[in-house]
C-alpha cells in the first residue's frame, strides 16, 4: 500500500527530521510484527506533531536493531517470561510444521519444566477448544507474570495482553478481556502498543463510563483519531447533548474528517484485519478508528444520529427519493449508475403530450403514478428523450433510483428511437398502442398536469390565493381529503425524514385531483389552501368545486370548517380510511426497487408478521452479539427428511451491522466464515437491524399502521435473501416462519453450556434442533 506523500515545506519536527519508515523493511530486519505496528502508529502521530510515542518506540526498535532475532539470539529474548529451559521447548515448537496439536504439546511440556511460563500458558489459551478454557489459561498467564522481573514484564507483557485481549474480544468475552487488558496500562503507562484503544471499545460496549472517563484522563494529549472521537461520544452517552460534547466532536471531525461517516452509519468501513492495522494514511486511520468505536456507538440509541446531525453530514442512501449526497445534487443521469441499479419487475409507460401553448410534456408513469416529467419547447429529438429517460432512472420524482423491467411506448417511431438506448442498461422497450377512451382520459390528465407545471414554472403559484371558489362551476362530486406521512424518505437533512403528503381524491372516479407535500405538518390554513388550489387547477378535469369534502377519519373536520364557508365539510368513516390506505400502499409499492415485501409475500398473514416483529424485538433486546463471537457457527437442523441444514452466525461484534445470518448447508456456512465460499454457491437469509429508512417502505408502513413492536429507533429489521449470489425476490412463508422461530429461541440457546443442544418447533409445528458446530 502506498504511503501518503509528506507535504512539501512542512516544518513541524519529526516530519522533516526523519525519513518515513517502511513496514516491510522493519519486518525484514527481524523486528516483531507487534513492534512494527507500534512503530507505524507512532510514526503517524509524529507526522501530526505528537512525537512522544515515537521517542519511546525508537528506543525499543533500537534494541532489536542492535540485536536482531535469529537462531543465534538468546532464547530468553524470544521468550522473556519463561525459564531458559521452557523457552527452548517453545522455540523448538516454532521450528516444527506449526500444527495446533504441536504447539499445545510443546506448551504443556514447557509448563512441566516451568509451571509459571507465561508464553506457554498464553499459547494453550490461544489453542483452547472451549472459550472457558481459554479464559482460564489467560488468567493463569497474567497471574504468572506477577512473579517475573518488572523490566521484562514492562517490555513483553503488554504485547501479550493485546494478543489475549483481542482474542477474548473476538469471543465476545468482554469483561474477561477487560480484566486482561487494564493491568497492561500499569505495566507500561506510556502504552506504546495501544492497549487503550482496545479498552475504549470495551468500556463503550460495557457502558463502563467511570472507567472510560479515567482512561481518557490518563492520555489527555493523545490526538490519535480513536481518542479524539471517544471523548465527545463518551460525553454524549454519559451526560447527553452538551455544548462541550458538540464542540469536541466538531474539533475531532476537523482534525480527522474521514472518520465520522463510518461512525454515523453513512458508510461501512472495509473489513478490518485481525491484527493491529498499519496506520499509513488518514484512510487507514479512519478504518482503524471505526473498528475500535463502532460497537460503542451502536450501544446507545441515538449516538449515530447525534454525530450526523451535529456535524450536518449529508446522507446518501440507496432507498432514498433523492440522489443528493455531500451537498452536491446530481445533474444528468449517469450511465454507470443506471447499469448498477437493480432491475425491478414494474412496467413504466412513456407519453408525450402537446400542450396548448405548443410545448411538449414528456411523462413517465408507473400504474398512472408519475415517475418523472419534463417540458420540451419543441418535439423532442432522440437524444433529448434518451437523456430524459436516463435522468428518470437515476433520479425519479418518487422513490429511490431504479429501472423498470419494461418501458411501454405508444408510438412505433419512439420505440425505434429508444429501444437500443434503454436496452444498454437492461430495460426492454415495447410498443403498446392506447385505446381511444384511455387515450382521451390520459390526455385530459396530462393537460391538467401541463397547466400545473406551467404555472409553477412561471412562478405564479400565489394566483390561486385570490380565487373565489364561489365563482367556480359547481359539481356533484364528493372529494375525499387526507394528510399522511408515508415512508418516502427525503435526504436533504443529516437524518432522512418523511414529508407530510396531502391527497385530494375524487370519490366518483378514484382519481387523485390534488396533492401537496410539506416538510412539517400543514396547518388547517395550509390544508385549505391546497383545496382551493385543487379546485382552481385540478390535476384531472376542469376547474370546479365539489358538492362536499369528506376528511379521512384520522383528521378532525373542525379546523377546516373555519375556512370552508358554505362548503360542506365532514369526517368520513372507515371506508374512506381504507381507500386512502389502499392508495398509499399502491404508491409505496410503485416506489420500491422491485423488492418483494413481507406484506406481499404469498401465505404471509398479519399474524405471522406480528410474530416476526415481536421475535425481532426480543432478539435485539437480548443483544446476542455480546454473547457469541462472529466466527462461531450454530447448526440448525429440521427433523423432517429432506430438509437442508442451515448454519447460523450472529453479526454485530464489530458494531457495523447488527443481526444474524442463516446460510443453507452448514459446509457452505463454515466456508463462508473462513472466506472460502464463492458467492455463487451461497444461499442465505440475513436479518439486519437499522433505522426506519432502511426498511422496505411498504413493510414499514404496515408495521407502523398496525403498531407492531420494535425495540428502538435503530432496531427496525430488514430481511435480505441471497440466492446463489443474487438478491432473491423475497422469503417464502416457510422461510419467514423459520427465521421467526430461530430469533425466538437463539438467545436462550446461547445462554446455555456449549455441550447442550436445544429442541424447538416453529409456528407450523415443524421440529428443529440447534447445536454448536465446533
């Protein structure tokens, strides 16, 4: 990996006094890998003006430079916390083929020679088959170190503590890891290898705020990224949103601008290596910082949101209705983006309407809902149409960027102009002529839409303020009005939010004749103004006033009657509410990316969905990622013949994504954990917990409308299925029942001894068994 170039003319001490050290050269010189990583970290701090760590580290490096370790070196230097006889046994094992059984045999032999050999006990802990055995060996190693010479302990023990603590963290033995790591700060208070960073992780996860405050106070001048961000996060989680916490967070972000997007959940950091990462540039430092602090960020609800909103970070989310990110609005559609977008199952219709002023209105519809519109001064040429379609795919008016399976075009000439272009990014184009009555109705709707767009474009939107509705023609229609907050997320703030949508529906035809969207709940006066605008310029038909206005039963008629005068306004019944619910459901389905929501899965009932969300809530509150390591595998087997076995892994130990995965075929699951399973072989179901905007919109709408349970604002479950490397359309009824049952019983299974299994039944009565796959 290339190292960042030193800025020219820099004059802040060590940056000009020493050349940048090479990791490879240090390793070739014989320095231990742990010391090399310590040098890299110290070097990064020195480049930023803090030379304390570098001065301490160079002394240690000099010792190895003067006496590089090789076969002629003293065995006491290789194993300083063992007797010479035990060190000889341990060194001999490292010269063998390096099998686990060989290391274990050598360590046991070394303990027979020296019962207080620290390295031997650490080695036995490393290769222990059971977590409890590992903990006991590590405790014995720490106890044995107390009898060793202080100088040798100061030099060697912190490195071994880091090794033991990291392994216990991987096993989710958090308090045991803390017991191993904390004494290392007393053995060498300068902490050159960075035990404090592992302890930051532990204190945040365990919510040990007293210990965390003491730890931060021990290193007041540490300006490395983990400490800079730990201080404001600690204040927020222990004291709340104080001015001091915000000030420290902004200062940390100014010094290390690439860290916050990881901590705020705006980007997932790359996979972290298990060993200490080499800090060669700000990108690697940001990834390292995310590894230490992300689990703690996820510990307290609202921390990620506080980071986003305090720093005013822009949110770029694949499920959003805007392509805005980092303050830059995308312009023309991007072909590369269109190629990467998933192709949905929906069909879009393209129409070109000539307006009364001679201009042309281009419209893309999905089940009569506008996806995108554009106004052309003249009949558009092929290039203009191609750009319009690409823009619509990458930045539609409603819903996330997406592309349809089929684009229907009413004229053969336009098919020829468009088929090759949209085919480039995977959309089929076909000719479909309109019947006369449909064409007439559509022309009327498009004419009304053209008038509306023309009025908005000419900035005359306030003209209807002066409209006297008594002058409008009276109709015998009944209009239904509702104000809703559907999960169609807007991303022009640090945290995506839902706008309020006012809909005006002509009850006789079922057509939407008016709509308006506002960031805040519209006042009665604003609601009435939308009605006046709709009467003066309806989306469908000619200007008119209805005979009566019926409000959704979730609204009160009293506020609007203050403005309606003689117009009859009253609250409707459940039929009105059901009609609006059906309308919004259709709108949300059309705004999706082609996912198959749980609510639309064949055989999935509301009762099953309620059970699923209840199970997800209990699972999240149990926090199983604190009970089991990420590389642990659990076998799920159904007793019925023909049922495949599944491997279960729990996610969340690194704080990036909380949840669990069920992988079909335990052999594939084991290979997946070892990063040896080709994606084409993988069939898996994943439950990932996130914020509300992570969910499929229609599923979130059903969850909210039915008041089903959710643990907190960061615990909304998203179901993802992979089928041989491809995103599958959705879970089957049986698969959803399996997931619901596993989430219900898994925390209890994790809380029992490893040598026990658990028998259970799913909601279909099918018997299954959970067991450890060791």
